């Protein structure tokens, strides 16, 4: 990735297309599929928490996109 200024220095922009919501939806489906195929190696709460944290990070980053 190119060098970017400090995140707090960047203006916050909302994304207007469906890319990020589609990406997050797909991520959740894939996480559940992976979890089921791997004998539920994490508790439901763990997989939900980890997936939610990843989605939150993705939304946070996407909110800075121009």
C-alpha cells in the first residue's frame, strides 16, 4: 500500500456503492462455512466475535475511502 497520512488527518467519506456490504456479507457466509467444515473448532460466540471484529475493521477502513 502507498504511504498514507495519519488516519486522523484524513477526511471521512462514506462509500456509496455496494462493494463493502457485499464483501462483509460474503465474509460472514465464508466464516460460517469454514466453521462448520472445521468441526466447529471455535464456540459460536468466538466465531461471531472474531467475524464481527473483522467486519468492524473493514467498515472502519472503508469509511476513510474517497
